[in-house]
C-alpha cells in the first residue's frame, strides 16, 4: 500500500522561501517518476517539477531558477525547495508518484500518476 504524505506548506511573504516534503511509504519500485503539482482555485492542476529514479529533473518554466526538486532515498522523501516565492505561486501543492519512469517531465499529465498525497497549502501574501 503506497502512501504519500506532504508537509511544509504555510503562509509566506513574497520573496520568501518554503520547503515542501513528501514522505513515501510502501513504494518498492526501482524505476519511478515523482512529481510536484499545484492547483489554485478555479484552475487546472499543473505540473511544477518532476524527478526520476536516475535523478534527472524537470521544471515548469514558471518556477525554473526558483524551485528545486530533490529526493533523499535513504529517507524515502521527496522535497521541493521554493525560493523567491510570488503571489501567483499560491496553490495547493501535491506530490505524486508512478512506477512508469518514462517521460518524467513537469509536463507529464497528472492522469498518468497512480499515487497522490493529500496536498499541502502554500499561500504567498
């Protein structure tokens, strides 16, 4: 039973930083793609960043240079370091995982991920 649990969201001023964490359990696949998505009210869920089992990363243009996705395999935890936050970054942030590691880019459709966390709210104001 795969479980993803996000944490680290909160309220931050523009220009501030937050680090989101996604603790994974029950995930035993050696090949995978993991991603961070966000969804603002009234908008579609969009990919923010993705990382595959080889450590290759991908970012949406809107966050490139500001956000960094990383993973700690020993802790089974995925991270999203968010710097220089803007009000338009305000959204619910979700982590997702799938054992199909192909096309592991930020543009990969959320429908292709099998496992999701419950989300953590990020508000920049």
